[in-house]
């Protein structure tokens, strides 16, 4: 279950609001982020093909740059969610090792 809490990086840093997710929430977000990444990649490729053709209007050039930025942001989001799932998996494996009485 997800919840919103507060955290801070160091004792002298201010409290910040954080969104806490569990594994099932991350999996749902991963599916959505993957769809977004695919859609933004297709849009970027469309504009890149026009760009590679050589003649773009200023408006098309702006759309191309926006599509490139959106693709990069979507890829970062997708990668971060995959990293969160990996950390959750590693944490669970570590917990199992501790419960068995050994450490890894």
C-alpha cells in the first residue's frame, strides 16, 4: 500500500514530503511508464524522420525538440521505476537471508 510521509536526507536538512510505494504499486507504474516510453519514442522518431529530411519549419523544429525532451524524460522515469523494483527485490532477498539466520 502506498502512503505519503515525510522524510529528510540529513538531520540538518528540512523535512520533505515523500511518496512511499510498495512493489505492486511500482509494477503498475512500470507498465504505465513503459507505454509512455513507447509512445514518446514513436513520436520522437516521427519528428526525427522529418528532421533528417532536411526541411523543417520553426514550429516543427520546436515540436521535434519537445518530442526529444519528452522521450528522454519517459526513459528516465521508466529506468527509475525499474531501479526501484530491483531495490525492492534485493531488500526482500536480504530480509529472507536474515530470517534464515545468515547474512550475505
